[in-house]
């Protein structure tokens, strides 16, 4: 099906890029690029809202925001930074300071005039209704997978500023293909229903099929449809971060569609590793930026495509003690394949679809026989974390005592792939 736009056209600004997949930029190059691009943009006396990620993504955000602030302070009428939490836990003052490079209580001294806000996704009063994407259009965008009216609710800070500038990285993503761009609006600072619909649409397609896709996926098309209703001018500074560091391969500037597409091409060249044959086992070493399995599950998403049938992914994160900080429903439904929910839809349709999507993404491919109640899963998922064994088993996940994990022994095992800093680089078979 050819997806066409029926929403108002987005402002167009062709992307300009500094850098590429084969090099590393200096901080001076990045700062000069940001300064030059923003100087050439009509922002004088306008109100500007920066839409930034939380701390679950590798990114030298303090450097980027400092460069943007330097280019805009005293020039724009108002400057706000809004953290695109999606439905993640709100960041504390200490966490915000660590991410943006200021001491707690010293925001004004570091970034004069900047307002810094968490997206309060739990508070209905923080949203503005931008309209509704009708069921017929949803059916077209989803290629027939869904048909329902979807209200488009967005954080009012975006609507109440003249310009929104998305600042942050792009990475392979299990729901949308490659993250970034208009995804910072939906689900980043959006209302629950469009979050649920977009995530469940991704789950219906499956993570293994959609992850790492640079083109216009059905989920990306839905997100762009919602973003076209945003009245603010939408611009983006999208970066590709060197895996395992805060160094930058590239930075792209333009409107949120062109800048994303430009950066996504670099990301596909830097954040996808190819194997010649599937592996029996993966030991995913989860970095400390993930605080629960809800976010650490990226250590499975990025590895599922290279695991052999009947194989196993072990998520090793001794310091993680919770499955989900903000989504208790996952404890009730556990982790299952897509068809487990689809074939029992009356039982699960009232659970937040975003929770259902997360469940399917972590369990991966499988089948469910409604007549026998038997679920068959392609890959085993084992948690070697601080989460008790009974909690893991109740959630339909395996358990391994993290004290028994010998990383060196796994590295010596020819059937095991050990992945440090798991969660951002996608692994695929050639």
C-alpha cells in the first residue's frame, strides 16, 4: 500500500550534515556547526522549545544543549527544554544536572533564562488536543492492521512555542525502525492513546521485522501524521553517537523529517553489525543507563535477529531490581509473543497497548494455539539481575543468579556472543 499524507504539510528545510559514518567530529566542529545553522535560521524574538531525550540514550547532550543555548540566548523571546520521557520515570534534579552539566539548583547559572521541564505524561492538564486522525486514515497508514479514531494529544509546551527544535541521537528502534525526529513528539511528549496505537502497530509488525529500518515504516508514517498537526515550526539537530562513547560521527540539521532521514542513513552504517551465522546464546551486558527491564529490554531487541531457533538471550544487569518502574501492568500480564495477545484479544484489549507491545518485543517471535493454550517461543529470555527468581518466573522469563555469571567463561564459549554495552547496536545476519 502506498502511504500518502492527508494532514497539513510540514514546514520543509532540507537537511545539512556535518560528518559521516567513517569519522569522528571534534567538539569545536559540532559547536561551530550548530552556531552557524541556528544563526541562519529565522528565530529572532521567537519562542523556542527544545525537545530533548532522557538519560536512557547515549548522547553528549550537555555539549549540544550548551551550544544551542549559546546560539539562542538573548536572541529568542523564550527558551524551554522539555524532556521527552514518553512514559518513562520523571528525571530528578540530580539526574537532569548530570545529563545537562549543571549542579543541582544551579540551572540558571549554567543556562541563563532556560526553563527545564519533564514531560508530565501522567497529568491530563499538560496536554492540548490537536485533533483526531480518523479510523479510515489509521487503516491506510497501518496497511490494514488497525482501524480506530486516534486523538492527537500533545504537551502544551510545544503548542505554546513558535518553534520546536528536537535535539538528540538516532538509534535502531524496535517500534519505529530508527528512532528520532518526530518520534520525540509521538510518543516523546504525547498523550497515551497515540502512544498505545503506535507501539501496538509496531508490535503487530514485530520488532524483528521493523527494527533498524530507515524507510517510511507504517509506525513512522503514523508519527509523521500526528506531527503534521503540530502548529509550531519543527526543526531538528540529530546526531549519530559512536557506539560505546559520547563522540559523534555526524550531526544533521533541518526539519524533523529531513534531518531524521539524513541521520538515519549514517546510523544504519554505524549501528548495525552483521554476523555470518546465528548464535546459540547471547550474553547482553546491560549498561547502567538502563534502570529497569522496561528499558534494558533493548539488550534483547537488538540481538533477537541473530539468535538461532531455540537459543537464549541472557540480560546481565545485577543492579536492576525492577521489571518496570512505571508500568505495573507488566507484572500482571507477563511476557508473551504477539499471537498470545492477538488470539485472546477480548481478554487483553483493555490493557494499555504500549504495555502489550513491550511484552511482545521482549519475548520475540512465537506462536500461540488458542485451542490448547500452548505458547511456543522461538528464543528463551533469561534475566541475570537483582530481580528475584519468583518474579522472573511469574513474568514468563527465565532466571539466572547473577553471581554465577562468569563473563570470561562466556567469552571463551564458541556458542556464546558476549555483547558489552548492549542496547544500542543492532545485530543482524548477512
